[in-house]
C-alpha cells in the first residue's frame, strides 16, 4: 500500500497535463461558478443540478449519440478568475460554458466569448447563462454568443408590477436594495413601472445599502417602520435577505416582502425562524408546488437523487433546449447550435410556452409569484426541511412578462 | 533577516569571475523567459506564464515595501488596481480619440497612475512604520475597494470596465490578439521592471531603505528623515504595482473591483512571504508558486483553501525566510564543496516525509468526501487511485501513514540536522561559513 | 425625528456592544502578547458553530459554557505549538501564521458543517420582546447580549487592573525574564492569555450566532471591522476598545438613518453634464456610505493620533 502511494505521488506533477488532449467523445459543458469560498453553497447546488440533468440526458442516449459531461471550473465568484477558467476550458477543447452566479462574472464571460470567437474562428464557444439577470447582458451589451434562460431583472419587475396592479391593498411601498448594478436596476425599474401602472402607490422609502457588508439591519428596519410602508420590494440575496428578514421579525415589523431571491440558500430557514408565514413573496420562473404534473414528477425524482430542491427550473429548460437545438442543427458545432437556438420555442418545465427571442437571446417564459409559509395537502414540497414551502399566488403569462429590448445584435 | 541581505553578492565589489556569474544568471533568466512559451506551446501554458509574469512584477513591487523597507502593507492591491483601471480608461480613450499610442506603452499609464496615488496616499501613511502603517494600509485598502462600488462612472460598478486591446494602433504589425503576443509584451515589461527594481536596491536610496527597516533611529541620527525614505520606497512600489495592474488589465481586457480588494492584497503578501522577503529573487519564486497553486490546486481538490492555509502555516513555522532562504542556506556548503555530505540524508528523509504528506492528504480528502455527504460520491480519487471514503481500510491507511510517517520522518529530519552540522563544520573549517 | 434618534441610539449601542464583545478578546491578546491575531474572527466562528452543535446536543446554556472552553483549548494549542515557535521570528511571522490559520479554519468548518447557514435559534426562554418603544420591539435576546458584554468588560477590567494575576500577566509582556526569575512560567501565562482571548471570541460567537447568520463566511465578514475597533480605540487598551465599539456602532447606525446627500443639500446637478465622477459623489447618500465610515475613522485617527483614542503606545 505504502509503496503504491509513493509511486503515485511521484506521478503527481503529471496531473493537470494531457487532460485536454482526449478526443471529443463527449459533449463537454464547462460549468464556471463558485465551488469554494463564500459563493460555494450556491455554486454547488447548480453543479449538482446540471450533473443530474446531464445524467438524465445520457440515460436517454445523450445528444446526437454523444454523452454529456459537465466539467466544473471554480471561479470563486471573481470575474478575473472566471476569465482564467474560461481560457482553461477553451484550451481543453470545451465549446460550451454555462454560468449563473454574479452579473459581473457574466459580463466578463460574455465579453470573453465574443472576443474569443472573433479571434479564433473555427473554435467558437457558446455561453449559456442560467442565472445572471443583469438586463444589460441582453440590451446594451448583448452578444450573439450569449443566451440567457433566466428572466432578466427588468422582466421580473414587469411581471411583479403587473401583479401589484391587481392588488389594491398595496398602497405604500418601500424599496431596499443592495448597492450595485442589480440592486440599482431593481430600484429604478420598480420606481418607473409602479409610477406608470399604479400612480396611486406612494414610494415611501428608497434605500441602497452596501453589498454583503451589513451585520445588523435593525437601523434599516427602524426606517421602514417609521415610513409606514405596507410592502417592501427587495432584490437582496444571500445573507442580506436572511439578516433583513430576521431583523424585521425581531422588531415586530409587519409588512409584505416582495423578493427576488428569498428562496436562495438559507432564505427559507431564515423566514421560518422569523415566523413570517406567507408574508414573503418571491418572483421565479417556476415553483415546486405549481401543480403541473410532469414538473411534480421531475421535482420528486430530483429531490430523491440529490437531496436538494430544484432552484433552477430554467436549467432544465436550458439543457432540454440545448439538446433540441443540437438535434435540430444535426450538429454540435456551436455556430450551428446558436443559429438553431435563435427563436426556438419549447414547452417549459412548469407548463406553457417559452421562446428564445431572436433579437437579444433572452428566454421569454411565464413567471410565478409565490409566498412562503405553512402548506396544505395540495402542496407536497417543503424547503430546507422547515416544513414550510412555496405556495402559488399568481402566474404571470409570457405576454405579461415581456419587455422590448434595445439590443443591436452583431451577427457573425 | 538583516544579515542575510548584506551577504547577498554585490557584483561591483567581487572579482571578475563572480560578476560574470552574476550577469550569467540574469542572461539565463531572460533567455528562459523568451524560450519558455516556445517549449510549452499550448494556449493554457501561455495564459499561465502571462499570469506568472504579472504576479512576479507585483510581488517584487511589494517586496520594495516588506523586504527592503520593512513596511507590512495590507492594501498594496490599491495601486495595482488603480493602475489597471487607469490603463483600461487610457486604452478606451486611445481608441475613442484615435491617439497614436500602441499597446506596449499602455503599462506606463498604469505605472504613473500607481505612482500618483502613491504620492498622494503615501505621505500620510508612511509617517510611521509597523502596526500603524499596516493598519492605515488596511483602512485605505477597504476605503478604495468600497468606493469602487460607489463611484460607478469611473469604476464601472461591480461589473468593471471592459476594453479591447486589439483596437489600439498596431506596432510592428502585432495585433496583440493571440495570447503569445500578450505574453511577450508582459515578458518585456517583466524584464524591464525586474532590472529596474534590482537596480533600485543597489542605489543609495535602496541602502537607506534597508537602514530604515533595521534601525530608523540611527538613520535619523545621521541626518536622514526615515519618513522621506519610506515615502520614496512607497512611491516606487506604487509605480511598479501600477505597471503590474496595467498588464493584468491588458491580459484580461477588463478592470473591476476585485483588482483592488483585500484578496488581491493578501495574495501578494502570500507570494512575497512564501518566496522569501530577504532575497531579491524570493518574491519571484513565491509569485510562481502561488500563481501555480491558485491555478492548479482548485482543479485537483475542492478543499484547496485548507492546503493553502497549511502550506502557508508550514512555511511560516519551519522556513520563515521563505523558499529563497532555504535555497540560499546551501550556498556556502556548495562553495565549500561539503554539500554531498548532506544530500544522502535528504534522500533518506524524502521517502517517509512524502509518506507522511500522503497520509495527511488522504486524511483530508477522506474527511472532505465524507463530509460533503452525498451518498453516491464517497469514492475519491487520489493520484488517480480510487479510494472508498467510507471504507475503514482507507481511514486506517490515512491514520497509519500520518502517524507512522510522522515518527519515521522525524527521525530522518534529525538525521538531516546531524549531517547539516557536520557539513557546516567542514565548510567553516574551509573558511566559507563564519 | 425624536423617534428616529431614540431608536438609532438604542440600535447603535446594541451594535456597538456586539462589536465590543468580539473585539475584547482580540484586544486582550494584543495587549498582553503583542500579537495581532488575524484568526480571531475564525475563533469567533468556531464558537458559533460549536455553540450550535452543543445546543443541539445539550442545550443552549451548557453550550454557552462548554463551547468557549473547547475553543480556548484549540487556542491554547495554537499558542503552544504554533505561535511560540514563531515568536522568535518576530511579530510579522506571528501575524502571518494567524493569517494562514484563518484560511485553514474556514475550510475545516466548511468541511464539517457545509457551506449553508445553520438553523441556530435564540433559546426559547429569551425569545420574546423585552420592551416596545415607538412601536418597535426590542427582543430580550439583544438585552441579554448587552448584559453579557458589559459584564465581560467589567470582569476583564477588574482582573487586569486589580488582581495579582493581571499584574503578572502585564509584567510578563514587558519584562518576561524578570517575571520568569520570580518563579512564574511565562510560557504558560501566554498560553492561558491566548486561551482566554479565544474563549472570549467564542463567547461572542455562541451569543451572536443565533442573532446573526451562522455560516462559514461569518469570520471573513467581521474580521476587518474588529481591527478598526481595536486600532481606533488604541492598541491594547480595553477601555479604548469599549469606547471605539460604541462610537463605531453609533456612527454607523446614525449614518444609516440619514438620507442626505450633496444633491439634497445643494440641489441636483444640471442633468446636461451626464453621468460622471462628480454626479456619483453628488448623489451618494450618507446612508450609502455608512459601512465605510469606520474605515474613514480608522485612517483619520491613525493620521492624527497614531496611538488611537485611548492607547498609550504606537505598536
């Protein structure tokens, strides 16, 4: 045993070389997301989701007879590191990358594939974005080589405000967001859209706080309380949403929370701890308890295998569509797959039609608003073992969840 | 730390053969820098070499502070990052106004940006050395990093500012699109900066920096102001950090808040210290090691951060002078010809030490696989050998290797110490070691 | 207005006391041993995780005793087998050792407990609003944190200034040889001091865990601000750390409650200028920059008074 290990240890420096030389027997998708450090809890969920989806496709015979392989790359949520990892993926002959955490990373990667493809014709790469929601990626900075399956934050706000339009009890809204591009676009779109659709609603507060730096939200809660708001709209994620809700519960603040990411890691636990039963709402492109038969089956199988709940219904759409596009193009060449993806329409996981808009490569799909709290018999799935789960509040149809784009696509 | 620096060879004072050797080392290094990408031709290795080149300039600039002047900075990335941002803005301005400035001159923009900010910030922060300086650098670092998210029009928020290096005017027909061209650009600046920084250590200012590090009071007695000396060193460090930042900006074609952050400042501290701050070439080694670790470790193991911490603790505890001083320890023995007395004990020690390391690694990996919990992936692959993390045999192997390896290794380490003593004694008799 | 002032003051004091709870251990270690312990926040995190685990097994109150004891054992081992070896290479080496340690501890915690936040709850006996002021509830648990902080402050102060143990400890720092000649084991004194310092961090962890988020990145989040507190207060000064904690807590909470910006003071800029550095500065509100104010304070204090508010020496 010992001798065996030493011999192997001598071979250690050989590791990391020669990996890229293997023939393309599989379709490799580079998964570039945080797998260590603060963002790793989220990145690992994504990786397991994609690996599960790849296994599913492989069980059905793969894509054009080839197996799908997800190759993880750890980007530590750092844009520079992501570029290094993308370069590594390119060197290993990987032609498809997928990423979701952090719009800064997404912008860097989108720029990377665009430059890479113009400088290396014949070795094009495609960037499949499953979660970065900065609107700029499909507007001012759009790229032909970037496809996005999540609804961008403006579209989500459009859906949310279309819902709020029909809820007269909302009268005073407080906005609190993280001080960076995503938080700012949530804030400015909320102001703009609410003013257009519900001019009677008063914006009683508009707060930006630094990203992931606040340990005590009680001063902010005091401000919200003083403003007399009945609803809070926030794009906060990670600990910023968990701590915010905890501080609110501590101070006994009773408002409704309209959030983007309260379902993220630790969010449900925090809501349960704070005891905010059906006071926290979330805007997503799918929920476990929507009741669509095939989605329920999928969720059940997924949970059984991975012990996770499906955070990314869009990843399911993405992989299914990727397969369909490759089969339509009868090729795994990214150039042909990209052409096939443009304007493609599929049945999304939770039911209904979704389209990859040709103008900006933004996927348009129905959006769901759900609230978190105690469940009835009709809702079988809870979250993070809390016994509470998401309950459908409203489904916003695709037509109500669409915005025009300013993208001027440069096609190759 | 002090006496080793004064032992470093000085070409001006030694004989012609030594001075020839000194220039030969530089020539070999430069030749290596030129030939390396021709030997390793894959795109990945070009990227790696480029990153190492940038890291070396940055680490050397940091060592002007820590090694030469004794200033521990927690915010050196500020000058690196500002250099990068100014370089990107400069490149965009060159493109927008069609200025006739080709890409190879852009690093100067970064250098001067670093210099200007160092001139401004340095005066107040170098008034004192030690903890006060360290804490001011920490505070300034946090301030600049936080304001980069607030001052959006300049820093571009958390997405940063992008540029396209191929849009600049070409020179010698080089577009700087392919990585290899960027590598040679970085290599060019690496050689220039390294020579510049080495020359700096040989100037009277460089010597005064050492004096200020060792005994500021005596420096004051002979009529120099330690504050001014520290300030000048700080400005030079800022200038070269700015060049490194600009090169990074050229390489990535993006500048963002991560350039300025505490992580970047921490990495350069790691690099300089692991390499060894008391020798000029220490940070070079450190930059190579740390960059390789950053690039490769995360691919091999998911708990790379733990290894990073352990390696760092190990270096601090057992080789506080860094890799460089470990190597330089052997120099007098080599000259005296007594090195062969030590080598056999090294060869004996290497086997149990490796076994011990394997045991530790196996233990960590087993724990890592076990704790990640998913039932289907408890098989870990170590050196391409599969291990079953749940199997008691694996656990046993880890424990036996770690404990057994440690005790055997410790015996061989004592052997090294004994052999070393004999070799040093012999070297002393021959007059090579005082 | 009055409402906001009263509530902000209360919140500021509460936050400040939490900061003090965290920085007291750091400042004790520094004042005795001259070591800037970068891993201090990691011991705080260990305290929170041990507290969570022990609460699950034996309940909150025993955990409050045993978790700090366990952490202090680890701390003493670090001192005995790590710092003591490194001491001869100077303070920079010691500091870097703790730097590496912080890395390793974070990863170990991730390996054992994973990366997701723990479900660490306030004990039921303290889970009620203590009082209500201007219709805002103040949870009893926060009052409990306040109480513990004050108690620790007084206990530390008395021990250091009024007891024989404190005298020996302080003497061991400046005159280790003399203290050794008097028959005290200096090595053991340092080891115990380090143990006490890390235990204090762990107490903070056990208590703050349920109030904040118990997660493997909680150390990295609070690390830098602790240095601000002890440096602003004066390195090694316990009263200084106390004052600085309160000051930073209050500054931050009051800044958050203010919406003013240059734009609101002087009116908005001419929109024809377009977005520039000036408009960024013009429109930023005080609330937005609240979390970076401690660092401004840090730099200003160090420039004007390098020994800190109540410190007696510079390093």
